[in-house]
């Protein structure tokens, strides 16, 4: 497969996209002369452009969850000229397999997913979720690659401009209290605030995310050694802020996986999801995983089906604080 072009159809979620760096790296290692292009949703281009071993980032201007059939067909026609020999489709959805089919890519590799007979012509047998999402991607290119993953992101040298823009000081901790998937992955708001009130005695705390809090932080904080940037940054700016932090505390979310790819110390808080399936892909001594492992866990639901959310409510502020302190020290 050397001297050929490969297309990877990226997943639609930020965390899954970052985890897919493992596949890209192993593909490039195995086929050094191949050119690897990444087809990614428009909202994720700002992070994808920093991925190693990617020759071209191709933007898909479609919305998450929308079929956009005519758009996908037209884009598939445009990509025919690239003469890709192989395509790896990392999503299970029917719509994700339309573009490679229309582009007439000879080898379209993926799991069967949503009844994609014919659209995917090289169907791979699934592996157990306990093997992890990174290995699920790597399994597409052969079991011998299982567990050979080293995701990483390298940013440009314009970091301080972002920090200055938001008046961020040195030695700060980033909180990522959001999780786009749903509330069953979100540690309760009041616990984030309690943790911030403890840590901001020593460190500046920077909140980053999309829509984690519905109330003003100013009314809840005991001093002003924090910055609330929820909903105020681009994805690229959030990535820069993560890159210069001394520690990141996060739900199992896209930003947690971005922090892992940046090799930051991470405290990952897990609710309905599984640290076996989507762990932060960084060294064990650079991460602390907080997980209750209840009899009902992991359920992988957006909302707690038992309506108690004990998987997150039972995680104490003290346990998270101790993990942060240990990682920093």
C-alpha cells in the first residue's frame, strides 16, 4: 500500500477524533510512503489540523446527526480525483459511508454498522468494548497493531497570545466540567464549585467548556482566583489553554482526550461511560481515573436510567482534590 493515498473518515465526536490519532500514527508507521487524508466535520477542523502524519484535512460541512445526502454525494464526486486506494470509516453510521462509496474508493474498510452492506466492502469483525476505542480503530488494520497507540498533538508557538487575551496567569489548573454526550457524564455543578474553592487558594482555576453551568459562577466562588471561559473560547483556543496548564480536571469528554494528546496530567471523572473503553491515552503516572464501578456501571446512557446518578454523585470532592494534588506534586 506504499505510494498510495488513504482516506480516513473521522468520527463526529471530539474525543473519538483525538483517539483516532492512534490509527493514523500506526498507519503511517506501517506505510511510510502513503499519503493520509482526514475527512472531518467543520467544527473539528481547528483541532484536526494539528494531527501528526496527516497530509490533508478535508472539511465536511455537515451537521452532526444530519444526513445531508446531496452534499455528501457531491463531495464524493469531488474526491474521485484523489484516487484513494483505501478508506477507513471510523463511524458506525450509514451516512459516514456514503462519501467513500461515491468516491469509488476500492477498499472501504469498517465495521458493518447501520446496515451498510455494499457501502462498506471490507467488513471487519468487532472486538469487545473492554479492548478500548483506540484498539477498536486499530483493529481495522489488523490485530497485530492492537495497543500500539501514541496519540499526541503539537501546537504552534503562539500560545502566550491566547493566555494574554484571557488574562491567564502561570501555574493554573483547567476544569472541563462539560460533556456534550449528556448529563450522565457530568459531575454535579456544586462539586466543581467546591473543588474550585479549595484549589484556588493555591492555583488559578480556569473553567473551559461549552455549556456546563446554568448559573453565574461569581455568586458561588469564595475568591476571584479563577476565570470562567465556558462558552467564550474557540476549540483551538481551548486547546492552547489546556496545553499550558499544570493539570486538567475533566469529565470523560472531548477536552479530556485533547489534554491527554497534549501529555498533560489529567484527573478523569467517569459516570455512565467506561475508563476501559475511553481512557485518557497518556502514561499511568500522568493520570488519575475517578470511577465508582457500580453494579449498574457503565450503562453508556446520556441520562441515568435509574434516576439517581450515583456513579457521579458518590464521587467526593476530597477524592478528586487529592488526585489533583498528587499529580501536581
